[in-house]
């Protein structure tokens, strides 16, 4: 398979420097191959983000040990220069520590968003500019195209691989500098290209866990970073009755049903986490329903026209979890803040997660922006919609 990508950059390709962010996985490796094949002056950069010694043999991770080695081998096979930058201290400061603080406050944070917002699309992008690059290319499954002389972000062709949820915080300046060649491909096509390029990572498994959280045990990482910070407390039913005790709110997330450590006649779910009182509030499934969310750290990349309309209530599609499809909603954005009303409600909306906004719900949908979910309204859909 041969694909000649056009990054939309003026001038002689051989004299146009492009930095490729290489994690060591198949996606970014194929991007490196595509950029090299297209004749650009490609330079690969890999970030060491945490102690690679502890993660050399751990599968399903990225940006450490074996992955750095794989990225180096791919760059060598493609005949392109490759650099490894030690960002471990910066990653801990900008991503890991805020992650722990957020969990201790009763939120469910998304470190991948913070990593893109700070380390990858800010620090690394600055490094790319210092190297004389006119663009930085990544292996994310999203698309961008020029709209009104600026780049706009869109969902990919392969919606099963859609990573736009994690990129809502990208600024307009960053978006103008970034390129995403995989947005028009399926994962199967990407692996086929890896084999065509003869890359050793063609059949490498995808990253699954958060890179610095072994086996998905968030509480272990937080306890190591903040020893003794997780205070025990009560597990309380929404009706006020005390059902049991817990060893720390960091062990619970909104919507959780298994592992609550209590016996009940009906299935119960974590409905709310009150970190100040060290309380985990549980209730029946219907108690999870939410109709409206308020957002903080709001970022808008949806253009000037739609931004003006948002003050009056702008019809949008919203995703409150990365694994859920966009649903019909309305954005209100004025001097008092930003809020999103979910037309049919959503369940299990967790503070700390992102609410990402689109102008549609298919693969042609443009990413308008988004923000971090604050404590949602407790009104339930089934009661208030009646």
C-alpha cells in the first residue's frame, strides 16, 4: 500500500522539516514512515516520561523502556534522525501529581488530556519549533483541515479509534502546527502500512493502561505519591443511611458497582464522592442520571460564528466519557460560566472527566471544544423529565 500524504505545507518537501512524535507504538511509527516516504525532512522525537527501568517489560504502556527502544529501531530502519528527550521531571509535575491531587479531591481525572495539553502539545511542540520544524505530526486518530484560514479538528474515519475526546484542550495555535495523517485510515490499514514499511512494531499490541499506572490500580500510585492521604470514611446511601466503611475515596469512581464492600438487597452504584467528608454516596442506577453539567478550564476551537451563538444556547453534541458516543445537548457560555444541558440526560457523569463538544455525531463532526466536568446537578432524568 502506498499513500502520498500532503501535510499542506508550502515549499520544497526535502527542505521542509517536520518533527514526528514517536511513542514506540505502531501508529506513530507508521506516521514516521508516511512522512519520510512523502519526502519531508523528518526528525523523530521520543519522550521518556517516567522511570523506564520499572516498565521495560510491562506491556500495554508507552513512553518508557521497550517503547523507546522500538522507536529508535523504527527511526533507524527509516533512515531518519531520532532523539530521546528526558521529560520525566516535567511529566511528574504537570501530569502525575495533578492526577493524584484530583483523585484525592473526589474526581476522576484524565491524565492523557493533561499530557497532551502540557508535555506533548506545549513543551514538545516548542522543541519542534526550536529545531526549525514547520509542523509536528502525531499518530492520533483524528483529522484536521483548513476552515476560514485556520485549522479545525474533526473526528476520524474510523470511529472505533476516535481520539478526539482527548484533544479538546488543543489550542488554535497548536492545532495550526499539528498534523494527523492517520485520521483517514482504519487501524487495519495502519498495520498493513507498518508491514509494507517492514517495521518491527507492525504487530505490537496497542497501549491500554494509563502509562504510569500498572494494571490500572490508581490507588497504588496515589498511595505511593501521597502516603497516608487517603482517609477512611463512611459509605452512605442516598437516603442517608450508613451502609459500611471504606479505606479511602481514591478507591471509588462515579458509576462503580463492583467492589463496594457492602451488602445490599439491590444493585448499588457510586453516585457521588464527598472527599471533604470522606464519604462515598451510593444509590440505585437511576440516581446516576444527570441532565446538566458545569465546566471549568473551557477551551473553544469551534470558530467565531458558533462562539457568538453559544451565549444564547447553541445546539451541540456532547461526550461525557471517551467510550460513549456524542449525544444531543445545548451549550450555554456567558460571563457566569459554561454549562451543557444534556437533552436526554446521561448516567455516571463524573467530575474530573471531560465534556467534549461537537457539531454532529458522525465521522464528519467537528470538535468545537470542551472542558472539565465540575460537580453535576443531582436532578435525575426519570423524575424531572416526567
